[in-house]
């Protein structure tokens, strides 16, 4: 007897056998032996779709980080209320997204860029500069990317890069996710902390005017936390919690500029969140057998 479920095959074979007679009554008994086989297969139509969604999401996430934290100049960031800087930024978003997908799904990419424009206009003109507004902005962009990937799951697989023979596209996508996460955790964390500290009237008028050694130390801290989240997310998060708790207790009576402690907490929280998201994305990627590239258990 056999049965087939989506992505799963079950098989049961029945046979009979005799066991030695019972020494008390001298009666022989027959028993039924059941052999059950279970086999997973890839005929489930939802699995390829899920893999395609993950690949498309990963490609667009790489493009988002590149357009917001690599190709966005300070001139663009400080003048987004003006027409030309905002237009230049949205053009970069559209080009990087379309390129990351391998030049497919152009109309959907334009819709994604329009959503990016709407959020950036709202943030630059109506939201106060704060850690909350920065988080809302980035969260909205990531949610839009996820919606895009669910609506157009084949955008990556239909693109130019996915058609290249061999494992090069898969390797590039996985390594791109790794690089994207590192940039997002370190450089993105810098802007997140700046948004947290500046409204609190830190002694320095601008977070960037603090001593450069402070920036370097914070960047190395975020990079270390990010790496730890890739290797062992639960252990790393626990270690960070212990460290931050000790730091808060140790510095409880120390005179520090207002916003310094909130900046430290925000820096650690950002690195933990981005590291965990990168860890999960790498674990779910069907490319490169990413879960076996290193110590990446699913959760």
C-alpha cells in the first residue's frame, strides 16, 4: 500500500511470519510485520516557489543595501527634500534593483522604486529624525521587497544572472547576501545610532563629529556581533545581553554625554537584528547548499 502527499511518499509493505510456540500452551502464533517507508521528493510545487521567493528577496535586499548605504552620497542624503537629489537616489534604487535581478521584471521594479520614493518623501519631509523613523523607513523598504518577491517569485530565476551555467550565480548570490549583511550591520548601524543620538542633544552636535576612534570601536563591535550571529545566534545574543547589562551597571555612576548609552544599546540591537536576518536568509537559500557552507543551523 502506498500514498503520496505533497513533497512526501509513504509506502507500507505487509508480510506475515511465525514465532516459536508458546512454552506454556504450545501454540504457534503468526504475526503481521509492517515495513513502512517514507521518502521526501521535490514534486511539491510550493517548494520551488519558496526557493524562488528567497532568491528574489535576497537579490533585492542586496540592491537595497547597495543603493542606500554604498551608492548614496552625503549630498543625496542631506538634500532629499529637493528634486534632483531625490530623483538621483530613486534612479539608483531602480537601476541597482533591476541589475541585481538580472534585468527582469522591469515594471515590478519600477513599482518597487515608486514605493521607495513614497517612503523617502514621507521620512524626509514629515518624520522627525529619530531611531524610530529610521527603523520605520528601513522596515518599510524590507517589507516592500518581501511583497515584491512573493508577487514575482521568478524575477531572479528569469533574469540574466540565473541563466549563467554552473554554480557561479548561486555562489554570487550567497556571497552577496553575506556582504550585504556585513555592510548593513556596520555602516547601516552607524546611521541608526546617529538617528538615536542626535535628537538627544549629545555633547557633540552631530554623531559623526565624535572622536573617530569611537566610530571605529563601534564599527568593530557591530562587525563582531554580526559574525557571532552567523556562527551561533543564540549564544551570541546571550553574550551581548550579558555584556550590555554589565556595561550599564559598571557605568551607572559615570558622567557621559546624553545619548551615549542609548547609542550603545542601539548599536548592539541593530547588529543582532541584522546578523540574525542574514543568518536566516543564508540558511534558507537553496543555493550553494548554504546551510552546509559553515556553521549555519536553521535556527
